[in-house]
C-alpha cells in the first residue's frame, strides 16, 4: 500500500511540475501526453512488425 501512495504522490508532483514549468503559450496542456501515447503506439506497432518479419519462422514439416 505504501508503494501505491508513493506512486500517486510522485505522479501528482510530476503533473504539477509540467503545468508550472512546461505548459505555456507554445505548448498547450496535454500535448506531451498525446506525444507519449503516439510514441507508445509506434513502439508496439514496430515491435510487432519486427517480430513477424524477423523472428517468426515457418514451422518445420513432419515429413
């Protein structure tokens, strides 16, 4: 339970720091969350493509 409380506090502090330090007229609030989501989706898609192209091989025949 203590680890969850620490995680919540750290997340809240990071959110406040982003609003105070980063968000301004050039960067609307939430734009970095969108960039992060797009980055995660890109990593997943590229990983799946690499897995299909490079790692998966046809199963050997029993004959």
